[in-house]
C-alpha cells in the first residue's frame, strides 16, 4: 500500500481514539469472541467513526491481534524484566526471575483483559501466536535457562516439567483467585498479597530443587 492508498484520517481522530478503540474492542471480543463482535459495535462503544478501525489497524483481524496484545500487556503489568545485579549467583538469578513472574501474575488487570487473554489462549489463533512469540516464549526460555544453570544434570524432560511447575504456581494465584475466595472467603485469600505469594513460591521451588533459601526450615 502506497501512502496515497492509506486509509484517510477519520474526522474524529484524536490522540485518545486508538486507546478507546482498544478498550472497546477488548470488552467486545472478551464478551462475544472474534466472530461475534462486530466493528460497528466496537466503534460505537469507542465513540469513533467506523473508518477509525481502518485508519489505526487496517482491518478487524489486525484490530483483534493488537487488542489481545494490549490485554496481555495489562494482565502482566506491561513492564520489561528487570536487569539482575552482575554478581548474582545462579540461585539468586532464579529467585529474582520467579519473583518477577509472580509480580506479573499479581499485576492489577481489567476483568475484560483477563477474560480475553484466557479466551484466546484456550483456543489459540493468530493473536495467541503473536503473543507467544513476542512475550511468552522469551520468558519461558529464560526460565528454562535459569533452571538449567541451577540444575545442570537434569534431563530435558524433567527440566521442562520443573519449569511448568514454577509457572503453574504463579498462574494459580492469578487464574483461581475467584474460586479460592468462594472456598475460603475473601478475607482469608486477601492476605495472600504479592510479598506473601512471592516468598512462598520462591521457598517452595528452591526447597523442591534442593536449594532452600537461607533461614528456611
């Protein structure tokens, strides 16, 4: 597409219009899925002209992909992985990485963000592949390398399952919190804040792989 073939700028284009479109698309796709949500409904929710979708995203499919990426960024805090200190040991690097995973899983998120991401990941399509390529796979491979360094004698099958165990702990507190509140009550689950969960997952994981944190019993 040449510049002259680009969609014309909609009359209601503003710096906030793209953000409103993403928020409206997130709600619509979370509720109805890709097939059920319509561009007309999304633009109506966003309060923009229907031409704004073509201008900002090109078409509905690209809007969906960008919306899932947007929702995933909200659901994980949208921040890069912190740079560890240069003198950190392999075990310390693993601990820092686990704490970062827990932090991302505890990031405040809109309900529609979580709903859309879970919908897409449960039945992966083009958007899921983009999110995996850009965000999830780098984190998963980084975790595997952290574990490989701490556990150099572990075979690949057990290394993979150990990584799944770490991620599973982190995901549990994100995905199952509403059910846990139904079982144990909001007050009991409410005390499981970021620090409490981080400390537990780190202690549980390091003890299981034979490197208990100092002071643990």
